[in-house]
């Protein structure tokens, strides 16, 4: 990418030059994942958590056809409040650059841009994955293939529980994307501490995560990501019975309405938030906070 399409903030550029810890943060949660004005408050809170844990935050977005790696106050406010801000996956980046467009970056776009900027640690809520009914729809998030060819460590609370978690884990294995559970022997369930699916490897400290990252680098081979699956604390998870009941209702309702393709995920997430009276959103934010703090500790340990 040219200097005109990948613009690092002075703080991020200086931190990378001095080998100080930097954590990439996505911007879709700010632009499209939270109601106003809470979205801007959360954006500031997440950056503060990174700083408090000893690292530099690099919230990523595309503004005026350029990727911004690290946003200032005015840029954060624009992402949070501008109705014209689009949602950009990695496939949308080239058209957005060419058109001079502005957009918030999803997991795939953030991971790609962070890696291009030289940032190794990325914190998010939950990944996309294989959708339920894949054998009929062939619907799979672009996150998975992008992570199969992007060398970055992603701290997340698993994949969104509205997806087919076992199929997603199988797909990650097929694609060669490493997965380690952080302090857990089961894969997290996004809103839930556990999906019930086992993980093959468990780490317990930031230093252990760094050892895996360094071993990955030493081995070479495909430039795949490492997923650090960090469960939301049990005390802050969504009530499992409520989760299962409302998700079943949401899936039934989406089928009854004939909702398909990219419309499924936002429908299910909105249904969960509404029918749990906001409890799913609070569990989501608890997971994001924990992931951001852990990512900063891992970056500092490197």
C-alpha cells in the first residue's frame, strides 16, 4: 500500500518505530454495533483500557479513501456520528480507496490493515464464522479465509454464538489457523463463557501467548493468524438458558421471514438484544473489554 492509502497517526508511528506495544482495534463496533451516544463513550473507554494496560491503541477506519491507523478525537467522533460511514470488509477496501469513501472496518479489514502497518496484536469481540445451514447456503464469513493468510494474533471471545461453532472450528483447522484457549479448555461462546467445544491447546499467561507467536514466526510457512480465544467471565456472561431460548426463537423467526445472506447476522443480533432487554449487548461489551485488556498485556509482553 502507498503512503497515501495507509496513514499512521504520529503516536502509532512513533510507538512502532520504538518497538513499543500497539493493539489494533476495529471500528465497526463504534459505527454500527452500538447506539449513540454510547458508541463514542465505549470507543474512548476501550482506548483507555489499552493505555492503562501499557500499550498504544490503534483504532482503524477508512476516511476519505485512506486507511487511518490510529484515530484522533475528531476522527473517532466522525466514525461514531456520521451516517454516511459504510461497513467495510477487506474486499471493500480497494473500491473504498478508489472512490475516496469512508467506512468502519470489520474484523477482516482491520486485521489486514493492521498487519500491513506492522501491528501484530488485534483485539475484537467475536469473529465471524460458518453460518448455520451451511450445506444449503454455503454462507461463511470472509474473516476465516483472510485470517488464513494474515500473520496477526487476534484476541477474541470465540465466534458469534448465532453461528455454527463446531463447523467454524473445523473450518479454521482446514485453513490452518491456530487456536489457543486462554485459561480455558473449551472454545468460548461469545455471549457465553463456553460453547462446549474443546480446544486442543490452552495457555495461561501473556508470556505463553508470546511464546506461541514467536514459535509461529520461527517456523515460517503460511502467513496464518493465531486466534487467542478469551472467554467472557462467567459472572458477566449472558444467562445460558435465556441465550438458548431467545436464539432458538430468533432462528425460527428469521426462517419464517425468509431472511437470508448478509441480513441474517444483524437480524439475529438485534433480536437477541431486544428480547434479552439489552443483556446480550452487555455481555458483548464485557467480552470486548476483557479482550482489549488481554491484548494489551500480550503486546506489552512482546
